């Protein structure tokens, strides 16, 4: 889902929740951006939200007389504003909102308010509880601060939120997340002191921050500590990895781990695209409180050229002969080799020029 989010930010030149949901749907239904070509281990909350999104798309297409085969490719700003992207309910607070958010603060690393507010919105479209929104805002702020040179002491300061309230547009954190921001995770006993890597977003955030606080400046130790908390081990480690990875940097990751990451060169290329697009992103004249959280496409790139690039990216990312029955075949993700992925991005780079 993080790859889906990253590709959406890059291809749409900004934060477009509808497009993010489309790509999550492709992953859910056809394995888009999955290392196996299939969706696996999807959480109940995310699954329910994506089913709701598909239902809303169907109704929206009928109401606006849009061919169902084209509804995934909406780009008209007025249509996007009329689509309700909140596909969850106010009581859903699973950790799935938090585990995918890193691309947002990476993209908006020059813009604190956007980095933090859009981090919150990125989770809210599938997890509607305010605790999920605030957990993502707070964690997005930590990643933003890391990218802007904050040291570990500053990041883990119990007054971090108070010192940077303007980044949060002075909007308060809910009590559960506020307690974490004030250091509730700083417990030497870890598991013995009640730290748990649960599916509930409050527990997950606390567990990931405990791992970061106690990792002895070692990414490897932090990941192992997060996993050894038990319960939802992979998600806790993924949440830890977003902040710790930004803090320690790519060169300080365990080399034997990096070598085993599937499609690592593709991910590296995508990270460069995020940095480039984020560097060139221009603040649009919209309200951050907009119910749809969309921004206009950068007019500096002709629309026809944007479409050519995005169509080329999608065509190169997916396989033609999918077994997927619910959406057109070209959206099915393919398990490509590293060389194919490198070649793919070379083609796209040439096209973009």
C-alpha cells in the first residue's frame, strides 16, 4: 500500500485521495504493486473500506453516466470534489492507516503543514476514527522533522507537539495520542511494562516509538525489538521502519537485509521520483480542511503529456494476461525481475524528458 501511495503522489503530482483509493483497490483485487502479484494479509478495516469504495464508484458512475471501465481514471477536478472519499466509519482505528504513510511526509518534506495534515488524511480515508487521523499526523510530523535534520533527542522530546503546534495548524491531538506524544512509550521494561504490538493503532504507535527509543541507534536492533513484542509483528516493524529508516538513512540499513528485498532497485528509483516531485511541488490555493483533500494537477506539465507519462508508467508496471475478472487485465501486477524494473524506469525517464 505504501508503494501504491508513493506512485499516486508521483503520477498525480500531489495528494489525490481518490487516486490513492483506486490503486489500493487494484492491489486488493489484482495484486497491483504486490511482490507476489497477489493481495495477501489485508486487514478487515482496509478490506471493508475498499469494498465501500468500489460500491461508491459504481453508484457514482451511474449517476454521472461514466462508463464503469473509465471510473478509475477520473481527473476532472469537479467530479473528484463530488466523490466522497471517506470510505470508513468513525470507530475504525486499526494500524493499517499508520503502516503505509511514509511517502506523504517524504513528498511534502518542504511543507510541514501539508506533510502533517495530509499524513492524517491518508489514513482517514480507510480508517475513520480520530485516533487514526491523529496517530498519522503525529507520526508524519516525526518523519518530517527527521528529514529536516532533527536529532533523536529532539524527536523524542515529550514537548515535541507543544513546540511545533503550528505545524499541526494548532489542532489538538486526541488524549490517547497526546499521551504517547508526551512519552508514554518510554518504558525500559518494554513488553514487561505493557508495550504491545497490537492491531489497535494506539498500541501500534506506542510500540513502534518504544522500539525507536530503545534501539541503541541500531536499525537492526529496533526491528528485532519491534517484532519480538509479538502480536501484529510485521506491521509494528513496518511502522518502526518508516521513522527509523528516515532517521538512520539507507546506507545504515543492514546490507544483508537490503540485498534480500524484492525489487529494491525499483523502490530506490521510486524514492528518487518522490524526492524530485516533492522538490518541485507547488502549494495550491486550496483549503486543507476541504472534505475531499484534493489539489490541482501542476499546470506546468501539459495534460496530454501527463497522461502519456502516467499511461506509460501503468502499462509498464502491469501484465497483460491477468486472471483478474473484476477489472481490466492491464491492471494486474506482474512479478518482474530487477532488470525488467530497471529497464522500465529507464523507459519512463526517457519519456518524461
